[in-house]
């Protein structure tokens, strides 16, 4: 999932450089959402993984 966020971030940066503002904003939003989901899943894995082995 983090890979998809990075891919959309790169697409957003490239689109921003070439002036495609609509595409850049859309991909930036997708990258932010995917990165937030990744962080949430990561924190939940840390919490529940620690509980299971603690």
C-alpha cells in the first residue's frame, strides 16, 4: 500500500511540474489517503502484534 502512495506522489509531482494541476491535485489526494491508511494499519499492527506477543 505504501508503494501505491509513493507512485501516486511521484505522478503528482511530475504532473505538477508539467502544469497539469487537476491531475496533480487528484493524485496528491490519492497519495495522502493511501499513506494515511498505511499509517493506520501500521500502528494497529504494532498495537495488536505487541498485545499478542506480550
